[in-house]
């Protein structure tokens, strides 16, 4: 009767979220009931103290008996709460497991659908087509880069031989150059004997006069 009051009537195929919500509501109700009994226990203790002061021992004992009954009820409520907590943990774990399995099942179904549309033969065929297209593109590029016209008639071996001959001549010319070049001898001209440059604007008689004045200055 007590479990029927706590958990209600059994439902067929209950929804997990609805069940968790119902269990949490029952847990709150049990906690409220427990707080109510604890207050009643405290009240019975106060009454027992009051009857003791009045020397009414029989009434005080009755208060303590009611307190004990409330204590037993509180202990039962505590056990009920533990069972509900345990059930909530189990349901939450089962819900998480179920959601994980559902996600994996969905992923597996999607993978199966993709593999159904694509098989290994199609992949090999596609790769062969790509390789064939790549080879054709290389041939096209080589054809476009090949020399045409007069340049196509040149002999590559003859051009390479001519290039080697030019390189040999260049090396020989480099080896024949002297190691050092002697500097040109410097001519010391005294300051007072420095030759005068002829002035193109002067006439020949004027040049002679300038030379004579320079000798007289000596």
C-alpha cells in the first residue's frame, strides 16, 4: 500500500523523461514529509519538558512515545529517498546509454547508405580516369612547348658542341691573362717647372710672350 502511494500505478512503456520527472516529484514530497515529522518531533520534546516541570510524568512519557513513532517514520522516509535516488541514477545512466547507442546506430546507417552508393570498383575506375586525364594533359603541355618552324630544325647536339667550344675559349682566355698588371711609372714634375697648357684662345705670339715671362720669373 505504501509503495503504491509512493510510486503510483504502473504504466506500460513509460517515457524516460516523464519517469525521471515523476521520481523527482516523489522525492520532493518525501523530503517535505520528513521536515514536517522533524518539527513534530521537536514539538513533542518541548511538550515532554513542560509536563516534566509540572510533575506530570505520564503525559511526558506519552510525548516521548509519539516522538519515537515519528522517528521510525522519518527513518522509513529516509530509506524511500535512498531507493528513489538509486532509481534516478540508474534511469539517467540508461538514458545516456540509449542515446549513445541511438547516435551510433544513426551514424552506422548513414555510413551504410554512403557505401551503398559508392563501391570499390567505382573508386578504381575514377582513379584510372584521373590518371589517364593527367597523362593526356602532360602530352598536351609537351606538344605546346615543343619548338616549331625554323627552330625545330636546329640540331641539339650541334648546339651543345658549340656551347662547349665557347666555354673552352673563355677558359683559355682567362688563363692567358697575366697574374698582375704593373702600374704605369709616375713622372715627377717640379712645381716651379710645371708645363703650361696652351690656351686655345691665345694667338702664337701671345704664347711666346707667356713662355718668356715664365723664364724671367725663374
